[in-house]
């Protein structure tokens, strides 16, 4: 059985190539929906103009499709609410020197 926790753990293996912190700890993942073998991820990026957007979305989709039991998946980029450093986990803030 696929759980939200399984998905978040898998997503911790995905990184913005320009920032050495995973997308979960960066606060980029806004939600996960699971319906049978389908997984939907709602996420944002640090900036709407991110040149790596397609690569990050592709990597996230590839990773969720590797989770046992997942038959299909979808990644949706949203810009509202806008990402801000306050969404980062305490460890990400410490790693990046954000106060």
C-alpha cells in the first residue's frame, strides 16, 4: 500500500540542481494525493523563472513512478502560495545559513 509518507521519503531524493537541499526540506512540496496506484504531487519552485523547472518536474515524476505500487503519477506546478524561505525545514535553513 502506498502512503503519503512513502511518497515524501521518495521525494527527499529529488533536488533542485542549484541548491544542495532536497525539495521536501526546501518546502517545495505542497501536497500529495494518492488514488489507488496513481500519485499526484503539487509543488512549486523557488522562483517562477527557474530554468530547471522541466528537469525538476521530470525527476520528481520519475521518482514517484519508482515507488512500489505506483502505476501512474502527475506533478503539478503551482505558484500560489509563492515559495519563501520560511517554508524550509529547520535543517535546510541551517544547511543554507538562513535565519
